[in-house]
């Protein structure tokens, strides 16, 4: 049975969906106005879903700046492989408050010239924030696309930058 809970964020909120201990999806909700704490009794209690929940809570509180430590396990559980996996792994290495271009990410994933394919992988990312697709921008430095809108992408990048000051 799929379960979910929502968490407040400085820029709206997010929902996480899990089954057992397996994280299924993270959905960003930029226009959401949630109370400060989600209902803890509905929080995942085991597996990568539990680890993701704790990591996301710390991230939203501005306390987590390291990559999600169980990414490999998360990708294995989600059945992610090949080029898509390499792109996600490289995106996860982009530092807090930093950006990398789609073309650079393609080069890092050993597929030079595959910037458009990188964009497709990022737009289908089921684990935003855990895999920081908002940190991938166009070669010109413009935000580029984002499933939840360019405005939220800019807000996320600004929020991270403000936390570094």
C-alpha cells in the first residue's frame, strides 16, 4: 500500500510517497501553504524512504548540505540504470548552492553532446532535492526548464545561496 506525507518548505512544500521502506517519488508543491510540521505518525519508519524523509527534513531546515548518502540504494530500488543512472549520479554530486550546465553534466556522464538527453533525464527525475535537478542550468547560466516551473527553480537556487551567506 502506497503511503504519503507532506512537509512544509520555505518555498511551499513537498510530498513524499513510499511503500514499505521503498521511496517511490518526491513531488514539489511550490504554491502549497503547509503548517510547519507534517504528521509524524505518517512518516516512513524504515528503509530508503525513512532515510530520505530525515534527509529532506534536514535539507528543508537548512541543515543538510551533503548529497543524499543512500543514492545508490535508491536508484537500485527504482530500477535506474545506464545513461540515466550516470546522469543522476553526476547531478547528485553538484554541491549545495552551486550549478552545472546540461552540457557539462552530459560530459561528466561520458556522453558529450547529449545535453538534451540530460534535460530529459532531469525532467523525469522522481526524487527532486535528493537528486538536485534544480541545480542543472543552461550553458548561458539561465535557469532552463523545470517540471515545477522556472520560478520555483530560481527560488530554490536563491534559497540555497542565501543559506550559504
